[in-house]
């Protein structure tokens, strides 16, 4: 699924990221994101993929076009939950067998 500027702006609002932070995480220029969100300019496929990946890591879930409502975005986790999950990744040591 592609991503439109308004959808990117909505995702950024849901994850509560200022444009500067989204640009930093995605490795893009803040002005490029602003122009994309406002419909003044497009982003190439690779830049859209990087922006979408960054927003998804922040907790946005993009919804594909379907027969019941079209494309959209929703929040998987809030920003605090995402930070907690990222801290917990890899905790607990190696996976072992369970004797239960």
C-alpha cells in the first residue's frame, strides 16, 4: 500500500511525533516531509518506505484499502508503550525449554 501525505500527517499525529522527530527517525529532511504532508511535493518510493517504517516503529498501523472503509491509520501502542517494549526487547536471556 502506498502512503499519502495526509495519511502520513495523521500517523504522525497519532504517535505524537513532531515533524522534526519523524524526519530524524526516517532519515529525511523536515521540509520534505512538510511538503509531502501538504501535497506540495511527492517523495520517491524509498523515502515513503523509510517514513512509513519510522511511523510504524512509533506505533502507527496502516490499514489497507478494503471494501468496508478504505485506507487509514490507527494507533497500535502509544509512545510510552513503544519505548517500554523497545527497552524490553532482548531481555531475559536465551530462550530455553519449558518444563511446565
